[in-house]
């Protein structure tokens, strides 16, 4: 029964379509045939989406005027699309070319503006403009502001980092102290390594290794360190430490007596002691995480050899060391040795290699 009803409905709709088609003019029929053929041609081009050029738009717009209103809404190009194309053509016709404006700023001047902003964190746009004028360059404040924004340089209120400025200004007189642990291979005994690093030279001093890092032990390490600093005549004025419970008032008093001010980092702010944290990461990545430590005695030997390599045989990239070791003289460049005369020296069982010219 359902099939019979569908057949009767299809037959009636087809008959009505024939009657409507016979009532249309031949021009309307021919226009529909042409537009259908062109739609098929456009759809065959599309991969993955059909694209129309200027000729296609002109043909669709011309044939759409001949089609009946009911057929215009069932094309791939709707009346709204035709109107949008028309508005776009009108816009292009009446759009005037923009004035050339000011010539772009030279790349060297833009680099100079960025350099002034980075070298002087407290300088604002007007201050940078004044500094450039003293150098003979007249540049507008808006141009300077645009350049700083393009390089993602924030305003002075955000750019001025007092802690970073403090570290840079006092790098030659700052020490940083910290601990890190090593787990023995067989017994899983945890050993604690105490060290001090100089901010300016990145020279590391191994203070001690123990299984029981009590506050009294840390205070004794402080006494031994300060005695060595006084004997060597070092002029350190600040010591950075975290808020570990091993650093007690007695520990701070030892340094205060020698004229060294102790600066405690903020809670949960390891970046305030970033120099020491960086050494911990380097020591683990290059040494302790790549070998098995058997005992406390073994740990002392390993750390002593690695820190000696770190201070005298390892190239450092940051802080202006220019790929030198902390103990290398800044103005001494060795004479180039022939490749055949370079010898390798293995440390820690071949884990670390040092290369030196043969004697």
C-alpha cells in the first residue's frame, strides 16, 4: 500500500513538472541548460572546493536574470552571492589608493632602538627618543613605540626587573649556595651534596657530601668556606640561599661576621637562585644521572673530578664566558695545535672527554 502511494505521488509531481516546463519559454529553458552545464564544469574543477574566476561570475550573473525566481535560489551561486560580487566590484571601483606615507625606518636604527630599551630597562619611549636625538637621529615617539611592540618589549613598569638588575650589578660579589641529592645504586642511600657557585665566574666550590645534612653540619661548612675566602682575600658581599631548614640563623651569622649579607629567596621561587639551580641540572645531566654511585666515598671522588672538569675543562656558553672555562684567563687564546697532535683525556671512566695539545 505504501509503495502504491509513493508511486502515485511521484507520477503526479512529474506530470505537474512537465506541465510547468511546457508553459515556460524556450529562452528560459535554454538559459537553465546553459547554467547547469557551466555549474557542472565549475564543480569538476573544484579540489576540494570549486573556485570561480571573473568570467564565471559574469556568466552566472547574466544567465540568472533570465531564470525564473524559483530557480535562482537552487543554483550553486545564490542571489546573495551575486549581490556580494556586485558590492565587491563597486568597492574596488571607488577605492582610492592610499598615500605612500613615511618611508620605513632603517633596520640598523630599529636595532639601535631595541638595544637602548634592553640595555636600559627603566627608559620609556620619550627617554629613548631623547637618547636617539643626542646621537643625531630624530624619530617620533609613535615609531619607537611601534618598534618596541613589534619586538614584544613591554613598558618600563613591566620591563624593570629589580632582582635581575640586582644580580647583574653585583655579579662579581655574589655567591650562591645550594644542595642536591644523589641516590646510591645498591643501597639506595640518599647522599646530599653541598656546593657554592660564584655568579661572576661560575666557579664552583664543593663544600661537602653527607648522608645526614643537619643544620650543625651546614654551619660547619659555612665556617670552612668563609675561612678560605678570608685567606684568599675574596671580596664577596652577598650570599643567595633558599629557605631550606638546614640554613639556620647560626649559618647566616657565620657569613654576616665576615661582612657577607645573606639574601634568602622567596618561597617557591627557584628562579631567584637560578645560577645554582642551573649547575644542579648540568651536574645531573652530564654526570650523576649517567653513572651509578656505589657509596659516599665513590660520590666524593666522582664529584671532585667533575667539578674540577667544570671549572677548568668545560666550555661555558652563558654570561659572557665566550665558550671558556671559569678558570681560563679571559685574554689568553692558545696557539692552534695541529689536529694530529691533539690528545684526548678521559675522565670518570670515559664519561667525559677533555682534549689538549700533546706536550
